C-alpha cells in the first residue's frame, strides 16, 4: 500500500495556466457529449411505457443499445483523459466518474430488463391468444386483463427503481457541479496570486535597474569631478622630452637681461691695476722660477655668468585622494567598483592603450576588485597612521 501511495504522489503534477485552460476546455467537451447521450438514454427509457407493440419495443431496444455503446465509449475516453492528466483533481474526478458510470449501468440494465419483460409479456399474450382462440371471449378478456395487470405491476416496480436511481444520479450531478465550481474558483484565485507576484517582480526589477543606474552615474561622476581627471588630455601623446624642453624655454624667456649670444657670455671689465716694468733678477741661467697664481671662485667671479638663471619655485605635494570622498558612496561594493574602474582607466592612459571611453569587463575581474580594496585600505591607513608610514 505504501508503494502505491508513493507512485500516486509521483504521478501528481501541477498544470500551467495554458495547460489548465486546455484541460478545462476538453473536460467541458466530454461532459457536454456525455450529458447529451445520457439525455437521449433517459428519453428512450421514459418511452418504454408508451410502447404497445412488440415491434416498437424491439426498435426501442436497438436504439437504446446503440446509444449505450456510444455512451460507454465516450465515458472510457473521458476516464483515460483524466488519468493521463495526472493531477490530484483529475484523479478524484476519474474515481467519481467511475461511480457515476456504474450507477448509469444499473439504470440501463434495469431498462433493458423492463423491455425484455414487456417483450416477453407481449409474446405470451400473442401465444395465449393463438392457443385460446377457441375459448370464449370472456375467458380471453379476463386472462388479458390479468396479464396486463401483471405487466403494470412490473412496470411500477421498474419505475420505482428507476426513480431511485435517477435521484442518485441527480445528487451525483449536483456534487460534480459543486466540485467544478470549487475547482474554477481555486484556479481563478491562483491566477490572481500569480498576477500579483508578477506585478511585484516587475516593480523589483525597475527598482534594481534604477539602483544600478544610479551607481554607474555616481562612479562616472567620481571619475570626472572627484579626481579631476578631465585635466588630462587623453588624446595627446605624452612626450617627456618635449615637455622638458618647453619648460626650459619658458624659464629662459621669463629671465630678465639674459644673454642671447655665446660671445656675450664673457664681458671684459675696465683695467684697474698699474703697469709694472719688469726687473731682471740675479741668478744663474739655469734657475727657473714657477709663478704662483691664486684660484678664483667661479660662483663669485663677475666675469663668469651662468647660462640659465633658475628662479625659486615652491614644490607642493599633489592633492591626495582623501578618505572623505569615500563617504559619497552608498555601499562598499559601489566604492570598490568605482576605484577599480579608475585604476583601470589610469593604467590604460599611462600605458598608451587607451582608446576612448568604453564599457570594459577587465575592471570587473576579481583581481581588479582585490587591488581596489587594498588601495582603499591603504588610503585610510595613511591618514590614520601618518607617522608610522613616514617612519
């Protein structure tokens, strides 16, 4: 018994909305066809009492058997359809349909027995009339009345039995209609719940999309305004030599009274010393005296001028990122994504592989996120532990 219960549990399934609509449509078609056939059977059963000849009874019997065969085939098809559906409700409907078919079979069997009994009565009457043709009309009439009364008694019993079966069928029909209404109400409720869930899912999707869009805008704004990356001209090739030469030329132009020609670098000054007449010294011709001249300091010599005069400049540290910018982000992952995107952007700019703004997946890798997290932690540590970092 446990195995059969497990198999039934495994067979049960839940239909989709489209499948449920198709199932209800097929079920309504089968029920309509069965109802039409059963209406014809009831009409034939009720017409049994109106038959007064043996031939009419035989015709009615043939019609009843023909319709009964169609009813049995349609019932079997409907039962197979419910079994193939493999839902809990269809299994219950199939079991209930089997009970209804059994009750209908009882009614039809009773009707066929009634036809048989009435046919037998008509046959006996015809035989009795043929055998007793020589008897008196009074005896013939009395026997005919007796047979008729017996037939009426049998007919009354059959009618009573049919009435009981018909009452049962009406009760079963009412129960089927009630179950069908409950099933339709359940399906409508499930559809309404699914529609509500679908609406909620659409709202959640729009909310998540707006959130992601806001995070992207914040990251882009951080790239452009927060770190002032717009000062870089990414379309211009970076040439360190050209920039150095340009800086030197600007410094030369800004220097006042600087010589522009090579021959002006050394300017003679007016002579301020007396003329001396050389006096010969006594001594041997082999003695040679090496003169001694003092060394001049090139920095204090007025006749030596520098080629370039360097002005005094103040060198300031480049503005640091600062952890106060991190407060603009609503979540940790948004900050990590923004830093990873900026590091990827700067690396492509200084490596010469930048090709304009584009959607890149390299900055979304696990390695990029780890490097961004380390960078954020270093910025905060550098602010909180400045002395230790300087040491």
